[in-house]
C-alpha cells in the first residue's frame, strides 16, 4: 500500500519522532509505514487521518 | 506539534524491566530446584516439593509478564514478536524431534540428548529471528 505520510509530515514540518509521539508508537513503526514496508491497522490509520485532518483515502492508496 | 514525551517508549522500557525481573525469578527458582536438593537441603522431600511449587508459580508469573509485555508493544513490534515466536516454535519442533531421533538411530552416541540443549536452540532462534525482523522493517 502506498501512502503520503512523508509528504503530509513534511508539510507540517514534523519529524518521524514527533509523529510517533503523537500516535504513541515507536519511530521504527512510522518509518516502516512511510516506506510501505508495514501496513498499519485500521485504528492507527484513523488516528493518522484525524491527526492530519484528512480522509484515510487521501493518505493511503491501495495497490493491487 | 506538542512536546509531550513518547509514553510508548517509556512503557516499553518498563515492560522490558518487568519481563526481565520475572524471567530472572524463574531462573533462580529453576536453579534452586536443580541444585537445592543435593547441595543445600540434602533431599528433604517437603523442601523438594516447595521448590517445585515455587518454580511453577514463578513460571506462571513469567508467562503472565510475557503476555502483558506483548500487549504493551505497538503493532509493528507485536508483528515482529509473533513472527519470531512462530519461527521459534517451528524450529524447536523440527530440531527437537530430529535431535531425539539422531540418538535413537545411533547417529549421536557420545552423549544423551537433553531438553536443556533445546533451550539454547530456542533462545538463539528467537534472538536471531527478532533481530532479522527488526532489520526487515528498518
């Protein structure tokens, strides 16, 4: 699954550590999600969506 | 962005400490059960039973601490932990059966297979698979 987390984060001038703090996960988790190596759970995807004030579809794009 | 501390990192550290404590407690009671009867209390039956009970209780506490530890990990760490546990379980089953059969087929005859040898395989497999799991998601 592709995502725009890195772009959204950069627009807000947040570091991976900042985002990890907000979501209460490790920085490694944020890095793995950004690189598309790990797909987050639905609750974590919703938390991202609320934090970035955008829809889940605007953050994640499913690749078949 | 707020400057609130990452409670997850602190929680993980506390959980690691808790797990290490109960693992150490289990190891101590295991050593007591293994060496106590011959080296400390001269095979007194009631002390043997007490050592077994203490070992089982500390073992149960260690298992509970391990479950709590797993629940406190974030989702990526849980995935790495569970993958490592699955690999370890599989390796232990395959190696365990093979190891015993090597003895019964006389392919090893200089020593008798012991369950404690498998603990080394288990620990080694879990550590390596956890390390590789973390590397994979870096």
